[in-house]
């Protein structure tokens, strides 16, 4: 009976079509896609070449660490993948892992954004990439050092930026709630000294059309600049706090004013046009060469009248050595414009080597 059944089924089995096999190319493509998914899911991605770094940045996922090997990485490195509060993305490496952008090249758009065959020249650019951690590595020989656009909650820790054409680190386009700490910035403004700020917070009102929120300011608010060494040969301000920003902290930094250029009114360690900043426990020195007017200054741009620009800031515990050249340690440009929210200079600030004194406004105890 069993033999008869099998004999009867045999013609049917022979007539049935064979199961379709995928083409060889499809198998290879599936394997590559699977390998890419595994790479994207890896907790740690080791990179040792510029191509590997560019690929890792493009495929980064929350919670991942991209770890740089020692060596120089030449290219246009852009991060556009967001991390999360619970799972930030980390880019880390030793100090001798060095990012270099040999650009810029191509036709720049009217408002900077990645793509279109344009190389910004930035050493590292985070664009709409919140919740990243950048630690340990170096950026040099680029147009700008590290630029953050629409990238809030980014921590830059122990990074060295030097020998760049313009500014060192820029929190831009409402990159709020960031931190720059324990980092070093030297030799900025090699091509445009007046735009060679060490740290740049926000954007000038004239650039809000590109870098402001829709119809408003660049609200790169509540950025903390803590424990950094900035200078020597930072050609513009060591920290430039732009109008429309507020609530930041500048604390425990060391400013070496040697080499400040004086171009584009760059003649102080810190220029404060924002409001509600606390500037405390910093140490600043100046020695030639360079052009130096005052240690800290405030300004009140009239181009943005809806903001109390340069108001409501507090200085305390800062130590200033003006090298016998600078006028005031802390010069408050206007008191009448800040009557509703005055600037405060506390008596815990000290100064040596000033031609005029600690400050040009009454000192508040504390």
C-alpha cells in the first residue's frame, strides 16, 4: 500500500515547480545590509580611517560610542543623527586623534547647511544632532573648529582646538543647554583675526535670518563654559556672548590674552551682549604682543530692541591681571539701558596691572 501511494505521488512531485532561489546579487546585498545593521547597533564602533569615521557618524544611533584610533583624519565630518537624553551618542578618542578639514570647497549656500557638494571647512559639524558627547580628541587646521547648529544638550569635554582660520567652538542656531569643559583652545583667527573667537555663543542679530529660530533670535541659551584654558593667540575675544542669548555660566576658566588682535573690536577676554550670565572664578592675564582694552566688557546692541542685551549679568570671584595695559577688569558699557535689570560686579573680584581699576560702576558686596 505504502509503495503504491509513493508511486502515485511521484509524478505530482516531479511536476511541482522548484522553490524560487534568490539571485546571487540579492544574497550579497542582504548580507551587506545585515552587516550594516549590526554595525549601527554595535555599542562601540572602532574607527581608524577618515572613511570609517564618516560612515560611523552617518550611521550613529542613540547610546553608541564611536572611538577614534590615534592618527589624523582628513575630511568633512558631519554628524546629523540625534542621540537622546537617556542614550546620548559619544565620539571619543585620545588627544593624538586629530580631525582636519582641508576645505572649504564648492559653492556655499546662503545659510550654511550640509549637502549640495559644499564642504564647509569645519573640523567637526553637528547639525540637528542633539545629545552628543565629544571627548578627548583634537581639531586643527580647519576653517572653524567645532560648530553646533540646532544641536542642544551637547557636551564637549577635554577637546583641544587649535590653528583654525576663524572661531574655535561655536554654539549656534539655538544649540542650547550645552557644556564646554576642561578643553583647550589656542591659535584661532589665523585668516580672519577679527572672527577668531575662542568660544562663540549664539549669533549676531544681523545673522538671525539664518541662525535664529523662525522669526526670532539665535537662542543658544544656558550654555556652560567651565574649566577651560583659552589662549594664547586667540585673535578675537576668548568668549563672545551674543545678543539674544541668556542664562549661561562662564566659570573657572583660564584666559591668556597674549596675541589678541584688536580687529573688529576684539580687545577683551569676554564680551557679553547676552543677559543673565554668571561669570565667576575665572583667571585672566594679558602680556604683549596684542591689543587689550579691558578684561570683560558688556555691550547693548540696538539692532534687537526686544531684548535687554548686555543686562542682568553677574561677576564674582574673578582674578584679572591686565599687564599694565588694560583699563578696567570689568567695563560695563551702559547702566541706563539696563536700569530694569542691572549688571552686578561683586567685591570678590580682584585686579592687578589695571590703568583705571576694577570696574567703572559701583561695586556690590559679596
